[in-house]
C-alpha cells in the first residue's frame, strides 16, 4: 500500500531572498484597504523576456506592504522583495522598493476594485499594470444563470422587462463578464456586460442597441438587486435578479480559491489540515527543500500554519535527528494550542517518533521496533492519533507489531512511553491503515484497515482497551476495496470512502451503523480519479470529500474535484481544480461552521508544489485570502 500516492513530481523550487524596502507615509485612512494581486510577464517588468513577476500589495490605512517575486524563465533562483510604500493618499498609491540595487516604482489610482497605474523597473520605461483586489470581503461567486425583472421609473423603452443573464466569473477574481437579453419597446435586445463584485457591492456595465446601461446594487448570496441608468435614452429604474437553486444531483457552479502556494522552502507534498478555534490552519509537508531551493536537496519535512493575517508560514523544519518524513495525516491540537504528530522515519531506531510543537519541535518518544515484526514491537509508520481526557494519545501504525501488519498503540502522557495495545495479524482482523482512529468519547475507538479481512480488501473495526478488537465489517471489492479511514457522527455512525473497488473500480462511499451494517452510499464516478483523504461531515449530515484526480499511482485523469454527498441529492461535484488553484487534493479537508471547506493539494499552484485552498459555502465569497 502506498501511504502517499506518487503523482505529479514537484516543479523546480525557487527560494525567496528577503530584502528591505523603504519607509512609508501619507494619509492615515484609505479607501483601498485590502489585498491586491497582479501577475505580469511583460519584458519591462522583468529582467528578461519570459520572466514572470508576481506582486502582492497589502493596504491597511496609510501602510502598504507586500512582495514582488521575480521568477526567471531560465529556471534560475527566484528573488522576492519586500515592498513598503513611500506615499499614500486618498485614492492614489505610490511605492518604491529596492532589491539587488534595482528600484521598483509604482504609482496608480483605485477605481472600484482595481488599482491601475504604471510600474517601472530600474531604468526601463514605465509599463501599465493593474492589481485586482482580493481580500476577506472580496468577490462573491456569482457565476450562473440568473432571471428576474427590470422596471423603469423613468423613460419608456424598457417597461417591466424580464431579464435572462448568464454571468461568468473567474475563481478568486472580482471581475466577471455577462451576456443576457431583455425586452426594449417590445423587442428582444441582447447585451454584453462587464462588472465587479466587492463584498456586497455589485456593478455591471452593459452595452446594447440603445447605449450603455450602468447597473449598481448589492449581492446577498442569492439575489442581485439595485438600480440602473441607461445613457442616450433617459431610461432608468430598478432590477432584481435571482440565482436558481441547483438542488438534486448533478453539479453546481462554485469556484475553488487558492489561498497560498507552497514554494519549496515551506515544504512540498502537504497533506491533511487541522484548524484551531480561531480558524488558523495547520499541517505538515512530507518533504522540504533547503533554503537555496535546489531541487536535488530534499529535506526532512516541515510544519506550517496558514492564517488570514499572516498567510502561509513555516513553523518548523525537521532536521532528521528530531524526525524525518512527517506523517501528513491530520495533527492533534490540545487546549493550549500545542501541536502533536508523528514521523515515519528517524528516532532512535529510525522507525519514527511522536513529536510536540510549542514553538519548537520536541520528540516525545521513538518507535523502537524494526518493520517486519518480532514480539513486543510497537510498530512503524505511525499514522495520526486521538487523545483521551488525560492527554494520552492513541494511534495506529502501518507496519510492525507482533506480525508486521500494524498495531494500535497508546502514548502515555504521564510517563512518556509507547505501549502496544493490539497487533494486527494481516488475516481476518485486517492490516495496514488508510487513516487514524476516531473515538465516540466513551472509550471506544474505531478505524479501518486498508488490507486484510475475510476477502483481503479491508475491514472496519472497534477497539476498547478492556475488550480488545472487534471486526464490525469486511470489504469484498464489490462494496469497495482499501478504505481510507472513517469519521464518526454524533449517533455513532461511521462514514468513509475506499480507494478502489466498486462498480467503476475507483471506490465507493460507505456508511456503517450498528443497525444497518455496511452500506454503499455511492459509487465513485469515472473522470476525476479515486479518493485519498477522509470525508468531512457538516451539521446537516452532508458528506464532503475530494477526488484526487488519480486513477493509479502514476496516472492522472484530471486535476481533481470536490464533491458532496447528501441523502436527498446523492453525489454532486461542487467544483474542479484547474492546476493554478491546485492539483491532486489527496489530503483531508476541514469544514467551518459556515460550511466553507479548506484543504491542501499535493501539486499545482504558482510553484507546482501544492496550495492551501478554500471552497466557500454556496453563495459566499472566500473568507481568507493572502
């Protein structure tokens, strides 16, 4: 079994050099507060033809900070400059930044949600460029077909006209294009439009045979409403457009937003995420690059944090001595905000360690036994854990144990030792793991083995310290093969997905309950690959997960997609990855109370090393951007 699928090699990593900018001044307030991003490939804005520069500006009152990252076309080392403004007044912005004795000079003016102006690099002539605003109150996803009415309050061209509008919006962007039709003086007239959405503010500029109409209003998640004025005709009035419910099966139109891209120095190959009470996201990368970004120098892995305020941050790097190749299954976070996890390698016997992060990495215990068995082995290749009220940690290993097929272990918080609670035989009781344990809070632990069982296709089990292991169900291939762990709801029902088997050979989505046993809820369809991560559950009982895009360890059918399963609507594809917003979502997502989904991809993004992404809840904009 592959613990991590070997898909899409990471691109060359380009390390950033931190360079000082200049101080700023100006007004203490600004209508431009937010985050602005621009990408330019023009020769003027680069060292050589084909170079690419990514610029991010963060505006807060009179303070403007940001970065300008220059990526050479020849595959050389990237350079990242810290930017600070030198002047800022209402509606206008100027900054000067210096790196490698080269000046960056920008001056521009805000219009709506776009900051447009000139950018000059060194002695080159200034070039026009524009920055699109992306912030936590940024664009709502409004793509789709809309219907409604527009009623004139003055003029006679429009009357009470029914509108039909199709709006297309690029993921993560405030701008959109629209096409539509309406009745003017009894004649159907088509129009094309461009527009922006910022927060709840909506503006559309439409051109038709009577001239130009400017439509302004608000967007509340399901309705666009406001007023319009049409040049050249004296026509003006109000409008309301409603977005139809998607309902039932099939697919809905939502967009995945890449919040941050991994660049090698932060690590590569991220996995599961976990969130704290403040909405900060944490995870590990299985490998990390040395700070010079050379592709051949693979590190020992990293711990990272993502927040709205700080973006993607490197918390710690494993050295080999304190652990190597951290398991990318979701970390455990205690009430004090300390993180706990495991590594697959290093430690006293090179079989992994349990570690704690509270400002630095502290090894708590080493797994002592070599892979392959031997009496007393506590296992190897540990995979995540859960905690009891005393802070003891319980987890599983893929290997080791008395029979070399994995084990259930306990880490004692009081004495710092690892104890094997159960060794899997690899036979009817199963062996190897696709995910960590879950608990019902009453001392019962549940999990799934990737292999073994009566048919060799995996099992679902229950374990108690007092009562030992009980096999609850076995997979047969037809109902799935190779479960990727389970999750548990408040009633004690278990849910999960298998990596293969089922009708299409790409797996199944299943439920286990004491009353109904093992049930197949849905077959994984063709087109987007199998499921690698565990599912997540919302407050309404809907299940969410990600298709990895992979159909084998080396074959990609797509970049991947996010899906939802509901009892009423069945299986729906919510949104697809396109490479720039990520490729191969193999980790487990997290869901917040508003229904926003967050996760990490194995590849894709600005540097092809993966992204942190968000799929906002239906009718919402992304809450976090950096």
